[in-house]
């Protein structure tokens, strides 16, 4: 690996907040920072995850820096308006970008009628396309890891969905679109978090999630593992 910069964009799938709280509750101590997927990808916590020592960007990419912009509750529009504006000049460094977005857009669609959902879904796809275009403009030498959205309900209708059949129609349609985007572009790889994480929520005694939908201690670690494996495969 020879990345010089790492940029973490997106929503709570990338952040450390919930994993840190989960750690504190599991081990009856104060929560700690740096346990989210993006943070661990950049620099592993060897005390919490000793088996992953040395498997991070800091160890394998000499002098790499990290720009962390992912935020709790961020929608695709927020990535465009609140995160990408940090970049106004072309960066010629070889840059890795992880992007987790779309999940909050899909949550806001829950309970809406079909016409409203169609409009919101079209806006989501336009936003994602614009995000990818902006990344190409600002970081001409890039690799993008684009993630699908996991289903923290494990397919159980009573966990979080208002209209399971209708909500899942859009959920799967979005993930299929993400997979198609990654197939058509050489510098974008798909982290299929939906496939990797399915079956590790309320159907299991030790869930990967915290507060129903957020990546907990185990979830953040598993997301990082998917990203790291993709980097090694590429």
C-alpha cells in the first residue's frame, strides 16, 4: 500500500461514538475513543484488538495523514454540503476514501407514500453521483471504498421498519445500485456490509449493533475488517 492520505466521509457507520460507549458498558469502564471503523482502519487499537496489530494504514503507509469528516446522522446531502466543502483545491496525494452514506436517507423514507419515496430515492442517487464526481475532481489519484447499507434488523419486521415490505424494496434497490456503481468504475470497490453483517443483530445474543441501528464495538471492528480485506485483495 502506498496511500498518502485517508479521507473518511459519511455517516455513523464510520464513526467511533457508539463503539466507544458499547465498550464502556461491556467492560464496566469509561468509554474510549478510536474504536470506530474509520479510526481503526487508520490506526488499530492494539489493546482492544490485539489480533489486528499492524493491520492498519498507519503501519503500512509511511507518513499517511487522515481527514475525518464522517458524522452521526449524516445524509447524502450532508456529505455534499457539510463534508466535501472542506476540499476546494485539487489534492495530488494518493488518497483512500471510505464512503458510508444512504442509510439515513433510507430511514427518512420510511412511512412515506410511493411518490414521495420515488422522489427521495432519486435525490439520493443524484447526491451519490455528485459526491463521486466531486471526489474525482478533488482527488484525481484515488481509491474509493463505497459501502452498502447493512440491515440491523436481521430481516425481522418488528425491530425497526414501519412497513417492512415497502421499506425493504428501497433498501435493497439502493444496495443493488451501489454494487452496480462499483462494477462500472475501476477505482471504486464495493464493501458489501449488508452481506457481511446480516444475521448479527437481534437474532444473536451478542449483537454487532448498539442502540438497534448503530455499529457497536463488534460491528465497527467487522466493518473495518471488510475494508481492510478489500485493500489487501486490491
